[in-house]
C-alpha cells in the first residue's frame, strides 16, 4: 500500500519528482540508489508504491511535493501537462530550480524558460537520451540547457540519472539536440528497415544478414567527422573527395530499380536520392555527399 503523507508530515528532501510514468520512476529509483532523499508525486495513485517501499516519501499534491525540495525534477507526458500542473504552483517555485525532463520542442522549452523567469524560478530543460532500463547506467546520457549556474550547482545529482551533458545556455538547446539525435536514429532505422525489406523479399530470414548491416553502418559512421568538418567550412571538397556526388547520384537510380525488381512499392531513401540528384543538377557533382546539407538548410521565405 502507498503511504501518502499528510503535508505537515513531509520532511525536506534533496529532490522532488513530479511524474512517475515509466521514465519518472526510473529517474526516481536512480536518485534513491545514489542515496538522495526524495519526494515523489504522480497524478494517479499506485505508481509510487515501489519507490515508497524503497524510501521515498509520497506527496498528495503538487504543492506539497514542490514544498519538500529546492530541486524539482519534472517528467510528465508533454508540455501541456507541465503547464497544467506547474502553472498553479508558480509562486511556490520562486527561488527553486526546476529541471524539465519532459520531452519538449526547442520553442516550448524557451517559452517555459520565459515563464520561469517571470516567476523567479531557475529553469533547466533536459533531453533524456535513454530508455528507462538504461537510466542510472553508463549507457545513458542526458542533455541539459538553460540556466548554467543552476545546472552547475546540481550536475553532481543529475549524474545519478546518466552522464550529464550541458548543451548550451539557450533553453531550447537540449530539446534541439535531443530531436537531432532522434532524427539521426530514425534515419538509420529507415535505412536499416529498407535494407532488411530488400533482403527479406529475396530470402526467408534476415538475421544472418544483420551482422553485415551492422558492420557496414558502423564503418560508414566513421565518415561523419569529415562530413561535419565540410559543413562547418562550407567546403564540400575539404579533405578530398573519394566518392563524388555525381557518381553517387548516378548509382542512386539502382535503389528505385532494386525495389521495383523485387516487386516492392516503397523506397524510404528516395527523398535523399532526389536531393542528391538535384544538387548534381545544380552543378555540385564534384562535391562530397555532405553538399546535400545546403538543400536541407534552405529556409522558408
Ligand atoms: N520512456 C522512454 O523511453 C522515454 C525516453 C526519453 C524521454 N522520455 C520522455 O519522458 C516523459 C515521460 O515519459 P514516460 O515514458 O514516463 O511516459 P508514461 O509512462 O506514459 O508516463 C506519463 C506520465 O505523465 C503523467 N501525465 C500525463 N498527463 C498528465 C497530466 N495532464 N497531468 C499530470 N500528469 C500527467 C502520467 O500520469 P498518470 O500516471 O497519472 O497517467 C505519467 O506520470 C515524456 O515526455 C517522454 O517523451 C521517455
């Protein structure tokens, strides 16, 4: 049974956690393991049971929870649930540090930072680069951005969740890099799924092929350093071009052909090959493939 304490019996804690979904519970457990005293709150009852058994104190309301600590870690579903629950206690948060690990867009994080500043709240936004079982292990890292002083004051406590990485004083920086990392991950998944679909269309299993795919993706990820240097220098021949864009774009037709030959209908990498061809048509065939970033950087008029 959960033992929700009456407000008067709550003792001061090092941290308060708002939101005990899968991620919030993992974060709170890792703080307990690191010997922090914690107070937890969740909208619906029951999710605090294991935490309370392990030493957490449970607050009956958000107001009680935020009163119990000066460092408030928020892990709710989305921006709307943050505003709905933190908005009414803004004045109680004055002078405290709020760390928002709820996934946000950069714009949402910047708006929350403005709201926090209006109420004298120290605000740090975060992006969790882990799934719940990774929390508290060396595999997890968490991006933070916003109030540098507040971050520095608590970075040691954040280390309980996973390696803390400060992304910048722009409050939207962690959210931007979080979404950029996920974009890279889904791009890799898109290519891998297309690859596995091709192989599966020709043979009854794909597991035997996966070691080759992993080896190839691993080897090719080594090209990212030079790609980034070329992008930073606006010079897509920097370091020497060994596989020019014209050659790669000419080969890109094969991807449409193999999909058609296998009797399949979808080519997930077609948007990329279209951009490669467009860049060649624009006269950049001698560039490296990183040259395509110029089209991705085109801004809305
Ligand atoms: N799980 C992951 O792999 C992962 C990885 C990286 C980042 N994240 C981010 O972490 C955050 C939490 O994810 P999760 O996996 O813990 O999700 P979850 O298991 O679905 O939990 C959602 C949490 O938000 C609460 N909530 C939702 N709407 C609410 C509202 N209007 N008012 C008060 N509480 C509300 C839920 O309360 P109830 O229990 O009452 O429903 C629950 O505590 C999300 O922003 C997610 O994007 C998750």
